[in-house]
């Protein structure tokens, strides 16, 4: 067919097609989406906000991201969600990580951040340089008590609307975090057990009764428990304890996501929890709407 006879789409419609295609492919074909930026300036303007909306920070790209901070019209102003991987290695390791210039630069670059995922250590380091006033959602990957629970983290948590925490059953300690005076509306508690649980231990139902500081906040709309266990039968046992606790307290806010998500790959003995963290970060606000209600009238 003669190309001159093919009807040409209006530029505005072409850009809409590009935008929808980029959004649809960003999580599975990021390289292809990045390549669209080379087509022309008009396409680049549409694609860059999509490309940088969520960033996963790794030891392979952290220095490159720092280099983007001070360029004119840095694309990092488009970043709304960030995930810091656990394998980050900072240059100049003799320095105190809390005051490392890498965190100073990234804190300055992520000016429009809304959602943070990563360790309490990295979060505390970033908060050392900026209060992240716009952040409303936080996933902290290390189990309570957090490695770095600074006053900055405490203040941030009290102003969040969404928080995800990890309760490690193998530590035999209750998660201690005072949320009674916070503005929190949605809370996710990952109940982690990366080893085989013996019998009916630990006594999850009993431990739940000691979590008033976590669950008594009248602002909370939903508390989602997610058993993350070595064995599926352990996940089912934890879910049953949570269900009974919700029934005993007639608490309609309690939800359970008891879909089995393995935390250890038995074939290679890898620890795929990091991949779970990335899936959670990409799910966004929809993550808090998962699961089933533990008790209802």
C-alpha cells in the first residue's frame, strides 16, 4: 500500500497511544519504554513521567541516580514511588551511612515522593536530610523493632495514611509501635516465619491480644494480616489465629490475605522476599484492598 494513501493520525492521538502503551508496558518492558524517549521531544515529554514514576534503587544504579539529581529539569521530580533494595553498597563505607552524601543527594532529588519501600536504615538516612512531607505510604521491610527507629521515622509514621510493617514470629517478641495518636487509615502486618514453626507455637492468638498500641487507633479503616511463612500449613495456622482474634474482638477492620507466598525457594535456598517487596511496591494503593474480611456480622 502506498504510504501516502494511509490516513495520518492527529499528533494528539498519536501521543495518547504512546502514553497508554508506555503505561501498559512499564513493568514488563522498561527498556522498550525508555527507548521511546529517543523518538522525538514530544514523545519524550509524555514518556519520561511514566518511566520515572516508580524507581527501584539498586547497587547497580544508585550512583547514576545521584548524577541525575543536579541536572536541569531532573526527571526525578516525576518520581512518586521508590523501592530501595537491600543489596545497596555505598561508596566510602567508612562514612556513617546516616550522613552519607548519596542519601543527601537522593533526598534532594525525590522532592515529590509519595511512597517509600525499603529498610528503616535507608529511611532514617533520607529523613536526616528531608522530612518527606508529601509521603503518605511506607513499606518498611525489616521486622520490628526497626534497626533505626529515629525520631524522624516516628514523626513520619504518625502522619502516614498507609503503613506496612513486618512481625517476625521467630523473634518471639511483639511488634512494639505506638500508632494510637497517628493518622493511619490502612495497616498491613506481614507475619513472617522463614523457618518451620513447631506445633502451635508461637501462640499468635495470645500475642495479638498484646497489640493494643498498634490496633486501637480509631482512624484505622483496615488492618490486613499477611502470613508469610516457610510452609503453607504454617501460613494457614497463622491465618486461623488472626481470624479467631478478630471474631473474639468483633473487629470488622481485620482482613486476611492467606494466599501462600513462599519466602524461601527450597530448590536453590534463595530468599525471594525481595521480589515480593517489588511486587508490593508496584501494586500501589490496591495492595491494601486485598484479602478477605476475617469477621463480619
